[in-house]
C-alpha cells in the first residue's frame, strides 16, 4: 500500500533530509587516499547522532552492521564499512545514508571521487548525477512512476553506460523502504500514478559495463558481474502540487 504524507509530515522528512545534505558536505573533505571506510562510517554515526532525535536509519536495518553503506568502484550498493578497506587515489566511493528523525525516514546517496580520477570515471559520475536530476524533474503530480525510469533511460541512451535494472528506488516514510518500487528502467505512462503526498527515493545506478549484478558472500555487497565501476546518486523527493520537492538537497561541494 502506498501511504500519502501530509505537508507537515513531509516537513519532518525534509528536516532529516537536511541532516543528510549537511553530512554529505562534511564528509567530502574526509574522502581521501589512506582513509578507511570504517572511519567514514564512524564519522557518519557521530554526525547524525549529534542532531537531537536523529539516528542512522540503516544501523541494524535487516541486520546491516554499518551506519552508512560504503560502496567502492565495482560495488554498486550495500558495501559494508571495514577497517581494512583503505581508499586509494582514483577510487570511486558511494556513500548511501539514511536518517530517522521523529519517526520519519530520509534517504540519499552520493558517489565521490577519491583524489584524481580518470575521464571514464568523471563521465560515469556526470551522467549518473544528471540522470538523477532528470528523474526528479519527471516526478510530477499527474504523472506515473514509469515516467521516472523513462527519464533515466532517455539520459543514459548513447552514453556507453548501463542502467542497473535489478535494483530500484522506493517509497520512504515511517520505514526506509515502502511502496511503491521506483525502477530506473521504465516506460512513460506506466506504473502507479504519482499522487500528491507521495514520497519516493529516486536512485539511478549506472555501470561502465554490464547491467548484471551479483551479491558477494557477505550477503550484502552488490557488485557488477563484470567488475566494472558503478555510480549511485539518490534523493528523497515529495510529489506536491507545486512540483517535485527534493527533501535531501544536493551538497554544494559534490562533484559535477
């Protein structure tokens, strides 16, 4: 069932989203060669809990051990923070972060470069972030969930990149994951209607190679099947009469 939110409830979700946006700005200078993903997770936990009433929404969710997901290079999503995963020059790292505040969840992800990255990696980040922007713009009252995925497809066609098809966005509210599912590979005019008060996490994930994925033996980390690099960008967005309202504002210092 899709749960519609009141304007007041959306405001609370936006407060949690603002914590996430600030966190993504603060984490950026800490993403550098020599830092472990467990260190980044520790900073995330401290940062979120420093805000009254806020807790990391992912900590313990379905048994996940971290406060954020830290996915590097070929890891698409759900990377577990580890002391022995040390960032190196040229890496890509996706930070997926959720906040629960006053009983409401917000969810966002951003992929960052580690030091200097090559042109292929820059292209991957640029297209994936722009695909998110296009998908958000398609999240309008009177439209359909399929319009969101169709916007991703239109942006990615001809770029040489692949859309990860088996992972989807989702509704957000009292729980991190609610209905509806929001595929990144869709057809305009298909799927549930976009109604005022719907809140969804839109999260295109692209790779340099195949769209096929597999889960590692840790039962969490999802990687591209061919080992090519991936990127992941995500916003929590509300459907309103005035247009899409992004509840997790993009960090100003994020890479273009």
